[in-house]
């Protein structure tokens, strides 16, 4: 088992990780008052045998909050609370990065003293195939239909860019080794990137460059706090989640009104020196530093090729891996690949990271 690449150290840009198991961000909703607590310290300590942990998303401002009992990263008090988590993980040799987000139109007015929720444009989430009929949960725990968001002003967008930068500075103060910008899954940044949710007439709307501008500016601002090599971006182009649907026939076109093509988006992100992890990391349901690109069914061969593009021995998952979550490496003969998979998962089952799946997790 010692020879398995899964358990060997590696580097993600200049981040050194003790093995190739990455534990991605998952919202836990166990953070009363927006402060990381002892329950969270215990939760992440249980998973410290992973090489890299991406913590649950933290709101970059009070206006970014959209769920009950989720953490924030916009006050000194919150940064101090998070330092207990980073200290516990560092004590076990685990690298840890913070995911930062703004929930945008996925929020509810009850979280903002009745003020309207905000988005790239005043376009609500419509209930459909990929939108739960239950709607959105309010601050009191009751469920309501999705609300009509208010379009952010240009000045407000610029202040949100600054909020991400301030949040990154606090994350660094809290001891995080890097940050991941949540720009997918229908949250605020994603609604700017997608043509179906961005009909703005200012510099943050229109064609590809305009819709990309907010993410460009956020990456630039965050890069003033962390080296670009320690910044990740989560994107979910053409995922279809939360009413962000785009005509597949437009996916690879470059008209100003079309969907922002994933390859074009990745190219622009890469200009900042960010690692193109979309080529290096893949696992079903994986959510860290990875583009969750839903490829049209007519491109199934292309989709299979994308699913096999993995860094040898590196597993990224949001749930304990099962035999259906097979990390394959094209650099190995087929027989060796399956032997490595069997050995790797046998080792995972016995590792401290997976051992807790057999008992009640906090």
C-alpha cells in the first residue's frame, strides 16, 4: 500500500499536500452566529488524514448570507474563530483552504431584514427540472418560493469585489493556506457569468468579456492577498442547476449573447497564473478546484475523455468514494489501473479519513 500513488505527497502549484486525497467544501450549517465553533474543529479534525481540506463556504459580507448557521469571513471575530480550525488541521499536517461565496439570488429577504435579495439582473429562479419545488429556506427555517432579486448597481458590484478581497485577507489572518472563490452552482458570481441570468447593460453585462469581468476583478483583488498559485475558482458551466440553463447549441459559440464557453473561461482565469485544475482533478460529485462541466449527451465520447483526465492517484470527492467513483490514469496500463484502484480503495477503507464513515459523524 505504501507504493500506491494515492498516499504519496504532491504539490498543487506551491501548496504541498501530504497525500492526494482532497476533501472538498460542503455546507454543514452547524455554525451558530456565523462563528466557527468546537463542533467544527472536531468535524474537520476527523478528516485531517486528507492531504487537502477545503472548508465549507464562508460569506464575504452580511449581504452574502443565504443559509442558516453558515460561517462568515468578514469580521475579525470570525477570522479568530476559524483560526481554531486551521490550527487543528495544521497540527496534523493537513493543508487547508477557505471557500468564499456570495449566495446572491439563492438567499431570502429574511436574512437581510426584509431587504430584497440581489443578483446580476432582476431575474428570479423559476421552478423546473433542476430546481426543487420546495423553494428556498428562510431565516426562521420555513420554506418559501424563490423571490424576485434586485439588480445590483455598478457601485454595489464593485463593493462586492472589494468584499472578496477583504474576506481573503481575513482568511490569511485566520491561517488558511489559500482560498477558493465559489463562482458556480447558481450563486452570485455564476449569475453574472451566465447569459440566461445576466441581462445587464453596464460593464458587467453584455458579451463574454463583460460577463466575466466580475470574476476577473475578484481574482485580481484576492491575488493582492494571496499568491495566484494559492487561489482556486469553482465554476459549473452549463450545469443547469438553479435555473441556469443555456441552449447546448450555443455552448461552443462565441457570440456576445451566448453562454460563456468553459474553455474560454478557463483560459481567462489562467491568465492570472491560477492552475488549470479542470485538467488535473476529476471525480464524480467532486466540488473543489474543478469545473463541473455538463457536456451535452451528443458529446458522450468527449465526456468520457474528460472523466478520465485525472492526475495519477489524486481523488477529489464530496462523499466517501465507492467503486463507481474510480480514479483512472491513462499513464498506466489498463490492468495496472484496476489493480491500483482496488489497492487504493482498500487502503482508504482502512484509513482514518474513511474509518469514521462506519460510525456516526458529527
